[in-house]
């Protein structure tokens, strides 16, 4: 019987230790899950920061289009050319149409009108219904210069918001050189 008396306290101590370690295991599991969640959040924040930096770097490559009004309006337009405009060679023009921060726009209508010596090969009108507040709309336009010299692409933007309806026209100058020999 003395042997049974010794085993019982040892068994109880072992059960208590297992319960204690089991609780620690659950605590360790919760801590591990929390560390993983924090790591994922940090990785998500880092990815968002990298995307923002890439967008800022891309915006630095863009040139402001010439507008018909002051710069304090509801939208602004920037552009980038893929290469030097050349007669008879299709040219891709990248447009970035930015809304004023905090502006809620109900609808935007964009119209592309080429000047003499330039043909638009892509769609000439684009509509945005309820774009996100403060968003920038990226537009790719293909144009074909048909003569050398200073050409132009007019971009008219009609903005409808709760407070106003405005139209703004921007001009994108293109200096086309002769065809490749």
C-alpha cells in the first residue's frame, strides 16, 4: 500500500503539470497566431507603401497637360509619351486624370479630339460613373500622326458632382518628326 500512496501524489502532480503545460501550449498557440497576424499586417502595409511609392514614381514621369483654366479646378490631367511621335507610326499616350482630394464625383465624361495632322485610333469617349473619391483614372490612347510639326490632342472632361458641373479642356502638344527611312 505504501507504493499506491506514493504513486497517487505523483500521478496528481503529473496531471497538474500536463494541465499547466497544456494551458501554456494554448497560450503559445495564441501568441504564435498573434505574431503571424502582426507579420501579415506589416507585410500588407509594406506592400501598400511600395505600391504608393511606385505610383508616385510613375506620376513623376508624367507631364501636366495645358488646361484652359487655373489649376484649382476639380480635375487635372497629366500625360506621358511612349516615344517620340513619328509620322505614320502608332503612338501610345498614357493619360492620368486626377480628381481633387475629397471630391465626390457622380460622373465624368472624357472626350478626345485630335487636331489637324493627328488621328485617334482608340475610343474617343470614356465615361466614369461614380469613381472613387480622390481616384486617378489611367487612360491609354493610341494616336497616329499624319504630318510633321506641332500637333495636338484636346481632352475635354465634363465633371458632374453634387456641388457643380464643370467642363475643362486640356491640350497635349505632340511634335511629330518625319517617317523612318
